[in-house]
C-alpha cells in the first residue's frame, strides 16, 4: 500500500445538493498542494439513498475516495470518530462537507503541521449569514466552558482541524460513548496552534443542526468536561438553606417579641414551591450525570459499519 500523507474525514448527512461541489473544490485544493491524499466520506443516514448514490459515483471515478456507510445515524461526533479510526494518512484533517469549512485553508493547516505542530485547529472569526443570537450564544458557550472546566477550548473552535498520526492514535484510545471531540482534543494536550477563518454562507441545502441538536451538543460538552453543575447544586442548596434560616428567624421574632400576627401562609407556600423547583432541578442535573455513567457502563460499540467502499480493498 502506498504511503498516504493526508486523510480527510468528512461526515455526510443529507448533503446531496452540495456534495459534488464540495468534492470538486476539495480535490482541486489537494491536488495543488502536492500531497498524496485520501478522502473518507462517512455516510450517516441510511434513509437517504440519493446522497449515497452520489458518493458512489464519486468513488467509482476516483480511487482516492473511500465511503464508510454506518448502519444508522449515530451522530456527527461518532461519524468523525469512525472516519478517524479508518484513516491511514500521516495526518488527518476533519471537516464538514457543506463548504462552510473552506478547503482552501487545508494547505495552511498542512504547513503548520510540517512546522512541528501536532494539532492545528481552526477558529471561526465570523459565520456569514448566521443570526446574531447563534453567533453570540456560541461565543458565550465556549467562554463559559473555558471558565468552568479544566480545559481551554478557545473561542469558536470548530471540528475543522488537522491532527498528526501520533495524536490520532492516542485519540483512538479514548473510548467515551458520549463524545465531545473539541473537548477531547483539547484535553489531550500536545503542541497545537489555532488558525482563523471566516465560514461562508451555505450556497445549497440547509443546516442539519436543529436547535434541539445544538442544545444536546452543548449539554453533552458541559457534562463531559465539567463538574460545575454538581458543585452548583451544593451552592444553590447553601443559598436556599440560608434564606430559609433567615425566614425562620423572622417568624420566631414575630412570635416572641411582637403582638402582631404571624404573616399568612403565602410566604411559606412561596418558599415551599421554590424549594420544590430547586430540588427538581438538582435531581435533573444529577440524573444527567447518572445517565451518562449508565451509557458508559453498557460498553456497546459507539458505531456499527454496514459497508465500506475502498478501491484498495476491492
């Protein structure tokens, strides 16, 4: 088998409208870079045969293209993991296939890798066409994660990065079922550098990250790399207990030292309702951690491959 310099891992989920444009732009950039490369498309949706058909057409016309078909949609982070497990290059680039991760930035990633950096990650300076709320909430999330966790992920980092072979091999040893790759890569350490870019507006198709998926992604990252929610429970418990104690002193004062009637039940009812709400919130946070532990202990594989199209194996 010939030596491969760069493996490019691209998870694909219902991108039939843009996948050909992405492939053409990526190949043009990689051929001009003078490196030996392979492109690994991880198809993460068996219900969409149109996307798979286009990928097969690309594969049959280009021996450098590999297709990994998973048995179902395991999620974006798992698809990236499957591609990295299969990649054979001396360095691995991960990116999305919607052209918002610009292929023309890859030579810069390669250049920094050749300078000795094991991880070359990217930072979004701006996302064209994205709402103010989404931009601001993303920055807020990464600032919060850097403050409350024991790792620094930077601001607006993306899953568009290059990793050297030795970092990929170490990454493959991390077996978490609930995966937040940006956090895992930061946790690994190594010699790294960031490269900025401006994400283009989507020219075709629609984003597959719904609000529900974004919230789930953020929650997974928070619970995977921070004990802050658990510590927050103790802090809230301390505050609520202090307020309750002060209220008890107030009631005792009215009862012992004044002729006034003790205030009616409304304040007590209010405090009871607040306590119930806080307890439910605390139980929910604890439940999320327990659910993650339960998922890890089942020891299931994180993905299942249904089919692989690789001319090397044909």
